[in-house]
């Protein structure tokens, strides 16, 4: 049966949330067509028109695998930190991992923020899944430090992120500025300039961990402007083959650099002057580290599996693993677990690494997600006025981390 009503474009059909398997030409329900066209123009659907519920969004196994493996590297890096003093090899691995693990994490965050705008449902998700967890974990981390470190006077400072919560406040700022980066003519170059200027500005201070927000910004902006075909390029056999000697060379270089370089450069939380370097060292290190980080990020992503693996399902819970493993990472220092000499021997270092991987893996599992969803993804319907979407169901009420 041929439909006489003008059909929406393929892009509009997809934006409305209808499955690509449903041929547009075969649908003559005026309500659905009105809904699709409303989604394409950004106008509200006609009163009473809600359309069909959108087809369930299929998660990309590649990105779930990448997020899980990245968070495993984050946990390994935190576990290796106390081992650096007595092991140059551990320090070299630590430096290598810190070159790219957070840049890769931030880049993927930017990629999944490409469609962010100031639409009410997306602002609601930004508040409930980024701002609220930031406040909750900032308080939880502070109370934990007071108890575990026997420091009852340690203040609760929402404007000064403690430990891992900096990423949430950074993500909040980055996403709010997303529309600006999408209209800039040279967004990555501009973001790099901002980052370079931040490194030679010691007066920025610690409020909102703004140095990290600005110095990691280029990776987020780059992720905003990547497309699926860029990631498909990493599947080429020559890219994977070349990544092996490049990664090996990076480890060798890191081994050489351990006694010669301050690892605090990789944290991106201080200006050049605060690290004892001249002001011009900040911009130089910004561009040098950005290049090194991107090369190793490409090497990392080239070896991320594209198919579903046993750990693919854990990719949806990486922000849970990221924030929750911080309690154990800090607790291990407060309680002097690393004082045992055996842990600083090769077998001990391997054991520490295995425990870190096992712990962060467990914290990404669906049962843990369900247990802590009240803090990570609160619905908070009481705090917002009802907003209707042009497609059946509000996107703001769908479960799923804001990092996805």
C-alpha cells in the first residue's frame, strides 16, 4: 500500500527513535509521521501524539570493551602508585599507563557527548547522573577520609574535588560547553591553546580542580568531533601491527625517563611553575603530552576487541567501578597495606595488580550497579517539572550512566 502522506527523511526517522528495520514508505499512520517530523524539526509533537516507543538502543561492544579495559588500567595505575619507590620497572609501567588511560577515558566521554544540547531531558540527566553523584561522593569520600585516616576535622569542600570526583565536575563543565565546541571553527586547536595557557597560570587555584578541567579538555573536544569511521580505521591490520612496537618503545622510553621526569605532569593538576618548571615549559609539555597520549590511545584502541566478550556487559558500569574503587585505593594507604615488604617484590607486584583488576571488575558488575544506582543514577522526579518528549518515553528516565 502506497502512502500519500509526505515521508520524513531517513535522518528524521532515526532521530524520532524508530527502528531502521521499519520502512518509512510502509508506514501510513499519520500520528507516527507527525511524530517523526516533529523530532526532525525539534518542535513538539501535536497534542496527544506520542508515537511508538523507540526501538531499544543497541550498545556498541567495542566501546563497552574499551571503557572496561580503560577503567581496569585506571585501577592498576592506582595500585602501582605506592610501588614506584622501590621498582623502576613499576614506575615505567605506571608512567606509560598514565600517559593514556585517562585521556582515552575522556576521549570516549567526548564521543558519547556529541549529541548533548540544552534540551530539558538532557540537562536533567546531566544533573542527576553527574552533578548529584559528584556531591554525594564528595561527601562520602570526605567522611571516609575522616574515619579511615583518623582526621575528624577534614572539611567537606564541594568546590574543591577530592581524589576521583574531579572527573565528575570536569564532565559537568565539558558537557555544558559542548554546544560551543561544536560551532567553533578549529575546536581542538582552541582547546589545546586553552590547556597550554592553563599550564602557565598558577593563579587558577584549586577551585573545581580547574587545572584538570582545562588540561584534559582537548581530549574531550577531540572526542566530540570523532565519527564512527575514525574508530573503524583502527581495525586495519597495519595499525594493530604498528601499535605493538610503538607501545614497547613507549615502555622503554618511560624506563629511561623515570629518574629524569616528574610524573606529576601526567596528573595535569598543576601549573608549570608549581612543578618547578619555567612558565614556557607548560605549553611545551601540553603539546608533547597530547601527542604522546594520542599515539598510545590509538595503540590501546587498536587492540580493543570489536565483538562481545565476557566483560562487555561491564562496560555499562565503568563509572561505578571508577568511583567505588577509590575507597579501597585510598584505604590501602590509610591502613598501611603497602608496608609489607613482600608486596614490593615481583610476585607481590603481580598480586597487587591481580587484586586491583579483580576488585574493579567486581565493582562494574550489574548487581553492584543495582545496589548503588540510587547514588549514581537517581531519578529525582520530585525535583523536576514533567517534560514530554516527542517520542514515546522520556530519554531522561532511561537507565544508563551519563558516561555512556
